[in-house]
């Protein structure tokens, strides 16, 4: 068994649902109404994506920053 440490980016949509995306894996995302509902789902989808794609390159998370800009 291989131990993986992956990054899940979690955002809250206008509909109130939380969406988690794992950038290291293609098409690896899921959603739920609560964090408690989201965490088991993201673990399950990670397992499915690793089974399909193989083990991704391990990257060190340096940080996440929200940037505000005026456009248009």
C-alpha cells in the first residue's frame, strides 16, 4: 500500500454546495453540502482516480492565495 499526500482545493458555490478538486489527478472532483459529507467522497474519488490514472507525481504545497482584480 502506498501512502499519498495530495492537495484538495475546496470551494463553495453560489448554490451552497462545496466542491473539492484534486489538481494532481485529472477529473478528480466531487461535491457535497457539508465538509463532513465531502471528505469521505473526496477520499473515495481519489482512490478511483489513482486506480485509473496511477500514482501522481508528489508535489509540495507551497500555498494558496486568493487574488482580487478589477476587470472589464
